[in-house]
């Protein structure tokens, strides 16, 4: 730093000489000097920064030089101001500060970042401890689409992260201070020892607080949070949107469809509070819990699993009361069951499930069908009625393999060819995205199980392949193939040639539906069979499926016509004019870019209104021609089919409708409407109607085209389905009998009888105790018969005279009480109760 000392020496001599200068020269001289002062100041500052380890004496020396340079700079600034210089920046009130401005060091940046991270970790810690101590707040994340179980997992991960960060901070502080305490010499080490202590304290806090936090988060009961109003949470197994297994907890708004397995588990916090409230102040212990499913099933509670074993299996729609049974034993009293009503589980609808060729029965928690092979039919029409769905949109998966077996079809059949437990699934997208399922056990067969596959070779040429499961074809000693016409049941062909093995090439006669069946016999004389349906279309390789719909002035809606006569005769028969016809091409296969479809009406091309739909107007009684032409010139494929329209005017166009519901409980009042019947003869008119209600009652020749009738169930014939009819008469003596499109279905009244004991509700008594019984029923009783299971003759009485009884037993034992009640206008019903008599 000799330049600084030289500057002061030169400046001193120059000042001593004090040569006369004009003002401009003085200003330029001062400016040059200011520039030199600034340069020297920066050099001194840089030198100090580059030598942080310099001695204290050196530091004082350079600090003194900086102070002198700053004072000299300010003196020159005052001189420039006196000379009136103000055109440059240095003329402003510039002060060179005695302290040096340093650049940010890595240490400073590190400390700043550490402080920010520390504040962030502190905030997360406070949030985590708050949520851990107030777990019900996790339910608020549901508005963000985060379920309580997911929120708990996030909180658990966050707590673990905070714990690791705090432990890491403690380790770093401890290691740094230990290192400096042993490496730095000639300096006080008290601060390093304090730092080591701080690191150990942070480690202790992180370990203790982190462990406590993780424990609190781990003990959060997400079931209670997800179901805050439930003592016992009900749920079912299903699939999520990605078809992954998941548990769906059931609230009151979720639509349940039978058959279904519903599982139950206590909502721990809610359950414990409930039990404490119910048994508050009582001394003793609860030895056992049970859950009454409301359908006759009782589920045991497993202490080991912390949930109820098995599941409630519901096969019918209805309301099922769920009850908790707690067996409480006091210090001086015997174990006593206490029953508490929890909720009512609503099964909103049910699938109709039945075996087509094998019996279907109910197991403990599953349906059972068999033996193999077993064809199961499932119908969903009741579901659409119960939930008011108008669009028939559904997906069926018969064997839960993830492949949709059928869509948008109310009836679904699936053939099971392997013995195991399946889980058929169905989804109703207009109702819910949930897959409804139930367990189905298919029982093993005592004979080999086979299946038939068809592989098309040409138009009507197929290869028929039969195969057996598990290599059981070795037990087959003889077999034959037969082909039937499905529509008529007529035998078309039978092939018996053992040399062909289990495959053959076969040519079908032409278009139609066929049943290909293989009959076989085993070496131990057991017979078996399997079959498959073959659907063949006419013409070349195009597979075309179409429908014809029609509307008339009497009914403007398009309705599908009967297609079998049209397919067979190629004639569209119409009953009245004018009529609108809609041709719908449902399927054209194979269909490529080169496939051209043309439809003609009386040789005039028709343009489709909607993709695959063509409209025609028939306004006269002449025959008209509808021509369908499909071509693929690249492949050389052609298809052509011609339909003829024929008008057969009926004298009377009759229509009988059921207004409102056609299914109900007796007495069921139905409104029948035949007023929309019309005549094709403008000079004729309807005079009266004769009604046949289908239940044996009639009203002859009345003028009412709309009439009401009250139906009752026919108990004598066990009949509840009645088809109403009406005969329409005209002025010119014409008549027409018209039937309703569907029958009126009358259901029996729901009759119930329940046995209860007010004096001994636990169904236990001692020998000699008088026990009071009463009956809870609906309907008009005609006769009541009591059998108390003690070998004595049944006690009978008329009407209500013995709906309340008192009984005393003289021997201990378990007695089965039976009550049979006959009603005035209903069927008889029986009810039983088990009663225990102790010494």
C-alpha cells in the first residue's frame, strides 16, 4: 500500500508550493485528484478483504488510511462546491464511508437459507402437531377430494420428514462444533461446547417430539373421521376407476343393489364413546360383541382383527335394521345381552339371478350354482325401475377378468366352465361409477367339461373345435356332433365319426341361427354335452344387421317392428297409412374406408338423416321397394337386400294401454285406456266397449273408453298376473279384440307375525317362572295355534283371543315355540322362537 503513502507525501508538497491556478485549472486538478482518491480507497478495501487473517496492528493501520482518504475526499468535494462546479456526479453530496462494503459470502447465504428452512420446518411442525391433536380436522380435506385415509398418510409422511430434518440439523450442529473444538487453536472454545450441547438438545427434541407425533398420527382413526355419525361403519368391496380393489364406505345416500356382501367394522372412537355412554356407571365388563344384520345373520366381533367377521349377505331389496348386541357381565350378575339400534340399511334394488340349466342356491355369503358346466342368467330390469333410470346403459363382466362381456343389455347370460368362486360384476354409469358384485361359487362336475368354438373359413364354412378342461378328454370313449335350427328346433345334421377327433369342417345351409352341440359318453358310461350358438347372415362376406321402425298418425313415436317375419319373407307389413318407416343399419362388417352403402326407395336414393338411419314415407296402399346395397370394390365384396312394403288396412286400429303403474300390492286399482283406438272407415264410428279384466270380472257394452278396475291377488289359484282385454264394437257391426301389451301384476300383501316376551326379553327364564308372550302382526286373524315345544298338544283359539299368552315350564331345557296364524283374507303364516329354561 505504498501508493497511498506516496499520495499523501505528494499532496503535502504540492499544497506547500501553492502554485497560482485559474478556476478551471483548479477544478480539473481537483477532479483528477478525486479520481485517484477513489481508486486508492478501493484498493485498500480489496486488500483488507483478501487478507482476513491479518494482525490487529495491520488492520488498524489500513483502517486509518481509509479514514484519511475519506476525509480528503470530502474536503475536495467542499472545494468543488465553492468553485461552483456542479456538472458531474462527483459534485453531488458524495460521502465515502469509512467501512468497506463487502460482497455476500457463502456463509451468509447459508445462514439465510437455514433461517428460512427453519421457519418453514417450524410452521410445518406446528401444523402437524395441530392436526395430530385435532384429527377431526382431516375430514375437511374431503372438499379438496382428499379422503381421510390419504390425508393421514400425507400427515404421517410429513411428520416423518420433519423428524428427519430436525435430527439432521442436530447432527450437523453437533459435528461442526465437535470439529472446531478439536481443530481451532489459541481461541476460546466455550461457544463450541455450547454448540455441541445445542446439537444434543436438538437431537433429543427431534427424537422425542418426532416419536410422539408419529405415534399420535398412527393412532388416528380414519374410519371415525370418514363416518362421523356411525358407531359401526358399513362398507363393501368394489373397484375404483382404474379397476383396482378398494373399500367403499356406505352412507345413507349410496344406492345398494342386491345380491351384495356388506362388511362392518367399528368406528373406534365413535364406538368407544357409544359404549361408554350406554354402560356409564355400571360395574363389570363386556365379554362379547355381535352385529345383527337384520336379515337373520349374526356377525361375531374379532378382538384380534378389530372388526366383525364375515359379512352381511343381502339377496333381496328392502330395509334392514342393523343392531349391536353387547354381552355385559357385572360383578354379581350373569352375562346379559344388550341390544342397541344403530341404523337402517337400505338395499334399493336387486338383480334377478337364476340358473338356466342348473339350480341356484344361497350359501353363507355367496350364491352357489352347479355342477359344471353352468349357465347363469342375470337381469337388471328391476334396477332401472327402482331408481327411475331411463337410459339402459350398463356394463357386464361375468367372470371379473376386466373384460366387458356385454353392454347396454338388460339380460345377460354367462357360461361358467371351471369350478371356483367367481365375482360377477355390473356397473350402471347413469347411477354410479361403482362396480356392483357378489360371490358366485361354481361347483365341480363329476363328468368332463367341454366347450365349442367356431372359426369362420368362408361365407358359410366353419371349423368346429371342441376342447375339454384339465385334459379330461382322455376319459371320453365316444362322441358325435349335431346341428339344430334354433328357431324351429329341427335337427339338420348329425356327424358321428371318431376318426375326426374333436374338430371338423362344416358348411351351414345358409342364413339363420343354429345350435352346434357335441354329445359324448365317458369310459364309465357317464353322459355329457356342450353347445354353442352360430349366427349366419345371407349373402357374401358382409355381415349386416338392421331393424325397421314405424310410426303412424295414431302413435307418432317410432316403434321397432317384429323382425323375424321381415327377415324371413322380406316384407314390411303395415296396418295403416300414412306410415313413416325408419331403417336402422346396426352393423355392417367388415367395414373399411372403401365400403359404400346405398339405400333406395322405389329406385330413388335416400340420404341418411343420422348415421345409419334412413326415413321413408308410405302415403298410399301400393307396394314399395326398399333396396339396401353395400359394396367394397377394392375387396370385391357385395351385399344386396330388397324389402317390399305391403299395406293391409285393418277395419279397426285397436290400442289398449295401462295408465300409470302396472305392478302393485293388492288391492291394486288400475286405469285402462282404449280411447285411442281408431277406424280406417271414415263413415263408421265406435259405439261401445266390452271389458274383460282377466281376473274373471267383466263389463259388457259400455261407452267408456277409459275405465278403472280394482285387482286382488287370487289366493285360490296362487295367481297374481292378469291380462286385460277389450272388444271394440262399431256402428256397422265390426268388432276387434285388443289385449294389453303387458299384464297387470298384483302382489300379495306383506303379512308378518313376530313373537315377543315382555316379561323375559332375553328369552331365558327359570323353572316355574310365568312367562308372558304376545304377538305383533298385521291383518285380520282367523285362528291362532300355539305350540310351546314341551310335547303338549297345540293350543288353538279363534280370532284375537289368544294373541297374548302366559306359559310356565316345569323342566329345564331349550324349547322351540311355534305359532301358526290363519287370516281371514290372506295366506297362513308361521313364526318360531327359541326359549331357554334354567334351574
